[in-house]
C-alpha cells in the first residue's frame, strides 16, 4: 500500500487504498482483501491516477465559512483521535461535514460549517482533549483566527523562532502574526 485514507462525508464512510507493485502481487492483495471489502470501485493503472487526483481535489478549501482542523499524532493513534475529535465536535454542536484519517502518517482532518457560537468552543475542546496531538486550524473565518493562535500551543523553540524572525524581518513585513506564537 502506498496510500490509505478513510473519509466520512455526508454520514457515509469511504476507504480509499492505493497499492502499487507487480501484477501478481497486486492480484494477491486484491484476493486477500476482497473477502471483507467491496472492491466494486477498483480502478487500475491510468484510471487510478485520475481517481486519486479527484480524491485529492476534494480536499481543496472551497467554503470560506468552513472550519477545518488538522490533527497530527502518532500513526497508531490516528483512528482513536479521529473518533474522539468527532465525538467532541458533535457534543459541542459542530455539524461535521467531513472527517479524514490517514493512519499511515498520523493525520486527521475534520471540517464543519462555521457557527459563531460553536467553532471556537469546539476547537478549544478538541485541543484540550487531545494533548498528545498537534491541532492546527487550517481554515476558518477571520473572526475565529483572530481570537486564537491557529498553530495551537507555542512550540518549545518559540524564543529561537522570534529571534530569527527579528533578524531576518526586523520590520515585521513578511506575514506578520501568521505563524506560531503570532510571529
């Protein structure tokens, strides 16, 4: 396997797996997993590239009122983190439109339509409940971004980062306030 993504969108789960290798090896993989997965969406060769391009294009930020978080942690923890984040979002009233899990790299993204009363509360609750993860706000309306550091907790090296920023951008003209610690 070279890619594995689990996506829930519109209350439907989708598993997208991409395998590469020799035909005999791919046939063996297909036989072994075919017993418990529906392979009706199986695509080969050139169609595979087109499918993955469309799949990845679906990650584009198209709705400016959407809030999208990225949660990074140990790959073995990604599914459990996604479940906890989904539970927290639903408990705080966020209407989750999509959640993606990439267990191979320990990445979870979760999105919902912005609600002024819910978004900041949800982000804070997810960050508090997942101290073992790094939670970054990928996209959100300006009102949300101004109210918090989108990068989350300041990294240990923040003082070094500030000194580097001061050295290379003393007038703070390059993306002021757009990095960790509002550097």
